[in-house]
C-alpha cells in the first residue's frame, strides 16, 4: 500500500505545484513515468505475494527510471530515439500488464 500512497502523493504534489519541465528533459519524462509505474505495480504484486522488500522497491524504482532514460538518451544520440522509446514503452507496458494480471489473480482467486 505504501507505493500506491507514494504515487498518489507524488501526483497530487505535481498537480498542485505545476512544475515546468526543461526542454532537454521532456523526451525522457514519459519514459521515466512509465518505468516508475512499472516499479509500483511490481511492488504491489510483491506485497500481495508476501515478498515485498522496501530496499528492493527503491532500487527497482530508481534503476528502472535510470535505465529507461539511458536507453532513450542512447537512441537520441544514435538518431533512432523514437524507435528505442517505442521499444522501452512496449517492454514496460507488457510488464505492467503482466503485474496487473498477477494482482488480479491474487485478489480474486481464493
């Protein structure tokens, strides 16, 4: 439940403060958000499975965001940024849906 609360608080703070994102950072923000959502869904799944560890969640959250941003940066440097961005989004979306399915099975199966 802690990851969900943290996500909600972060979203609320973002809406209230209305931060501006620098132009150089704008291509990386959507990828970072999707990577963070992947980490949150993984944490929810781990919590329901009874194996949640806060240190693993924090390291997963940070590493997912950094690796995804690095892949997009590398794609930009190679001139194929949109293709690598699409690849990152597809992979992370598949993980999000897999975790959502596991959460659903865990909640609705006796």
